[in-house]
C-alpha cells in the first residue's frame, strides 16, 4: 500500500512538473521589429535586448523576434499588439491614428538637437502622468525621440531663406505644418515611399533626419543636405496593458528591469550615433554637399516655425502646461539633473 501511495505521489509530482514545464515553454512573447534583420536598430539594439531578456528569464518565458512585416507593419502594429497577435511591438505612435495626440509635444521643432536628451525627457514626461490619456492602453518599455529632421534636397536650392516654391515630402501633421510655415508645399507620404517620390521628381526635398538614410537609401536620391532642428518623431517599444497585466509578476519584473529611463536614454544615444555616422558617411560621397544656414537665416526659420509650436500648444487641452513641462525636463536633462 505504502509503495503504491509513493508511486502515485511521484506520478502526480512528475505530471505537475511536466505541466509547469509546458507552461513555461508556451509563454512566448512575440516581438515585432517591422524592419529587415540587418537594419541597424535590429542588429545593434533590438536583437541584443531580446537576447538579454531571454538569458535573464532562465526558461520562465522567452521573447521570439519577428523581423519584417510578416506579422505586423508600421500602420497596424498598434492594433496587432492590442489584439495579441504580437505581444511586444516597435513602432511610431504617430501612426496609431488619433491616439497619441499629446505625445506630439516631442515632435515640435527647435526644442532640442539630441535624441539621447529628448528620449530621456520623453520618458520622464510620461512618468509625470501628463500623457496618461495617450498611454491608457499600453505599457511602454522604451520611449525614444528620433534625431531632428533636416532638409534633404534633390538639387541645390536657389535660396536658403525659405522653402518657397518647393514640394516637400513630410511624414506627419506637425512636419507638414513646419514645411508650410517655411513656404514649402507639403506632400505627405509614408517613409517607405520617400525614395520613389524623390526619384520620380514628384517632390524637391524631404524633411527627414539622417537615421532614415541607411534603411531607405536616401543618399541615392538627395544631394544637398541642411541640418536644422525642424522637429522629430517619437518611437516606442510597447505592450498592450491588458497583456502585460495578465503576465505572472516574475515575468513583469524581468521585463521592467529591462525597460524605463536608462533603456530609453541608451536607445536615444544609439540614434544619435547613427545620425552622426550617416551624416559623415553621406558627406564623403561624391556629389554630396552639406549646407548651413547663416545666423540670420536660422533666426528667421526659428521665428517662422515657432508659430507651429504656439498653435499646437494652444490647440491641445493642457497643451501649454505640457509644453512648458517638457521644456523644463529637457533643461534638467541637459544640465545633468
């Protein structure tokens, strides 16, 4: 009888262990990066981040990386994560149409010239709670602000006093307003169409930063380049709040140990490095020229786009407070606080 009892206990224990193991094996978080495996942010940031978490998880769960657009793309990644098709997404908040209205504050021009600084400030701004209405359905793991967008011209511009008479490719509402304030005619296209639009001569200039040059080969279709802080775009690595809250506490703890301000700052620094690398490498290419505004021209550009900043702050509920808070946080980060 005792032997039979012990045998039954061992069998039950083995069954429970097997169930636990199966449960751990089944806890896979799909992470969609949206770009090719050899994209710079995948090779240097996204893949190593997932690998580090998997090492720390010790089999409790694992992140499975899906590059490319097999599961999601930039236009639907927000909904795919909400629908649990993927559990972790990399994307651009702007493309979740109508959702991240207050987050647009980090896109405004002439606020900063550093992605590391802006990404750190973005995380701190999120932690104040002022962006809660934007982030009520997601848990951000990293928040970044891309380096500033400059002007990349197909041909040498007749003047740098303004963009009068030029058709300008833009990627967001705010960059469209900035281009218009400078006298240009904005044309909105998704970033994966920038190359074709410029190649065909549909547009004269694209308002974008150097970080887009490697994945979208923009050095092939632009020759003259102007660095000026005309605004940016936010990015995020995120989960659906309902999914995150359903995870075991120990899984949440590991994820959050690899999230937050430091991860956002480091990701921003990466984008600054990419920005500098592609600025320098493009400048060395035959036929490429880096342009520069005079001090007077820069003041004039700043004054013209400041109308966009003020109009945005006045159009959003609590917008003026939000802008003032973001500016103060940026100043604190810049001062090393």
